[in-house]
């Protein structure tokens, strides 16, 4: 239980950090960051991951790209963990 609370605390802290304007902020397209995070998530999932992303290419952000990638990876990981029981049930 303590580990889960600590994990939630880390996520909240990362969201808080991402909302602040920092010296490390750079400009980039959101779709590029999503695709990069997806490649990293596929690697950790053994390449068995498939999904479709619908995001206009024109969305441009100025923020800390690394923090955004970390947040997206957490989102992808939580999503994969949430659907894993459904996938296992379908395989039976």
C-alpha cells in the first residue's frame, strides 16, 4: 500500500513540475512527443503493443519535453495494466 501511495505522490509531483515554466522548456509538436513515448512503451511491452493516435500535427507546446514523455509513459503503462485482465480473459 505504501508503494502505491509513493507512486501516486511521484505522479502528482511530475504533473506539478510539468505545469511550471522552466529554463529547460523547449518547443516541439505534441504528436512527435506522443510517438516517441509510444516507441518507448512498445519497447517495454515487448513490441506487442498496437494503438492508434489521433492528434492534430499542428499542436505545438513549449514545456519540458522529458517530463511530458514521462507523463505519457505513465499514462500508457497504466492503460496497459488496466486492459491486461481483459486481454487475458479474451485469450481463454
